[in-house]
C-alpha cells in the first residue's frame, strides 16, 4: 500500500514549480505500546479532564484554551481565535535561498520528511530542481504553513528524491553557554592528549544505523513473550565499569586494549545492500 502524504502543495523556484507531497520519514509507531488497565477489573482506564477545584468532569464543549496572565487568572482563547492567528496556507513551498549542506547546525533539526513529486506531470521539474541542487552540493531553505504553524524547512537531495527537515526557531534552541560556561578551561597536552588521540583513531569508523539495536524495545518484547508463556524473565545485569584511580594510567590501559583488539579482531565484511 502506498504511503499516505502528510501534506501536499507546490514546490517553487523562481518561475518554475511542481506538485509535491511530504511523507513521514521517521516514526515511533512500530514501538511496543501499552494501555493503562484497572488492575481490579482488567478494563482499560480512560483519561478525563476534571475541574481542578470542584473535581467534576468537564464536558468537551466546555474545554477551552487559556493563557495565564496572573496566578489563577487566564485569558480564554476559543478555537476560532487560534485559527485566526495562523496565516492562511497557500500550499506553496518556495525555495528562496540555497546554502551549503552543512551550514545549519544539527541542533536546529526537528523532524525529517521525504519530499517527492505528487503527480506524473511534476516528475521532470522535480528532477531538474533535485539535480540542480546536487550538482551545486547545496540545500534549500523554505517556509510554509505546515500543520497549522509557519515552519522553516531545510531541503536536501536524497537519492531520487528530497529530504525536508523542519527546523527549530532560534528562540527554541537554548544557548550552549547556559551549560558550557561552567566547564573550566583546561589546557591538556603531552602524553595525555596523544593517548586520547590514539584511542579515538583506533576506534574510528562510519555510521551504520543497522548496527545499533534498541535494547529497551527488545527487552520489552522478550518480557511480553515471557508473560504470555507464563515464564519469568531475568533482569539483565548492568555493565560495571572499572574504577578510574589515575587518568593517565587509565588512558595507557585503554590505548593498549584498543591496539590489541584492533590486531586480533577479524575483518568485518561490508553489509550486503538490499536489492531494489
């Protein structure tokens, strides 16, 4: 079954445009999900909004958003008020600026989407825009109304399509100074720095997402299977790290261990690509 588009509109560069659609690129829907159950009856528990003072349930038609201006004092915002604050969407993704692909700090990345032509007539123009960006090794910045909010997107070539990542706004990304300014400025040099560089070099590799397992999700799956089979499952033991008495000694031991591991470990075969 073909994936369902999250958004459809037109991608425009200058006077050139084509019909496109956004598709979810990353999802948590395959994770194990649980319901909250009443232990006494075995029935599912429902969440209901109640009045914080009276404790009585509030009917859906009486629920309204409020912005607190003073303790316990709110300005009420109706649905039509909220809708009026959102600009009308013209369903246009206008590529107004092209930048180097690594110009945007990854701190600003929010959610990734696949961007593809939404009808056969748009394939040629879409391919022209994609290949033009690929040949120049650039990404595009664009803004549009997406899910009732004005969003900025970074658009990059990816195979036969494009990847559009929504970006956080500047006010949403906290300054690193809030955390890093308290770290003392140490001048490290000599053997310590050389050993650290050696350890990093011997462990250097590439990113392969298939090598990283979701151990928590796998443990939950094993737990569910064990419960279904009436078995108990042993709690996995946490890894215990050796106590570091002296940093230089620890670095020397680590450097020796990584060198030995590098010499004795068998060469890994490259993962086989999937056909298609």
